[in-house]
């Protein structure tokens, strides 16, 4: 009978840890219920390193996530749809940039707020965007040098 009680206690502890882990994972990834969000979209020349689930940050704080990525066949630009937490009013002259966390870090979508007294409405498209910068192409330009700067 004591073995049965021990198994029940250990099983309950394992179940409690699993539920705690799933709750934590849901909060980190933004899949937790109860958060009100609104949708915005933007178009980028290059969206390297951004995919569905990528963080959207404002002043370094996660305020949303990318929900859809698609290619516009007419303009050959990457279209991104993303969410922003309700209660965060993004000025309508703000810019959206794809930023890097560092040399070895991943990319994220950064909101660079403007100064307008008017705000984006749900479903609006952000016009001012800056695509991702390729680290490899920057290194190649540095190594190869700029031909215009060579002494004559």
C-alpha cells in the first residue's frame, strides 16, 4: 500500500511540473490566452531571419509577434503581418525595422515610434520600413574595400 501512495505522489509532482512548464512556455511564446492584441502589417525589401512567431519589440520590450509572412508577387517584397498588445498605441508616423540581437543572435521586428498624435488603427499598414541587413554582405564590403576610396 505504501508503494501505491509513493507512486501517486511522484506522479502528481511530475504532472504539476509539466503543467508549470507548459504555462511558462505559453507565456514566453505569446500563446497565453487573455492578451488582447491588434494587427498591423508592413512590407520589407528583405525579411531575412524573420518568420512566424518572431518577436515584435518596442524599446526592447516584447509587445507582439509576427503572425504571417508572405511574398507579394507584384512587387517582390516580403509582407509581414504582426500583432501589437492592446493598450500600446503606435503613432502613425512610426517606422518598422528588422533588427539583429547581435552578431550571433536572431532577428526581431522593431517598432521605432514617431511623434504623431494620431495612432495606427487595427489592420493598418506601416509605410516606413527598413529591411534586414545581411551580415555577410557587410563583411564582404569591408574585406573588399570601397573602390571609390582607393588612393590614385
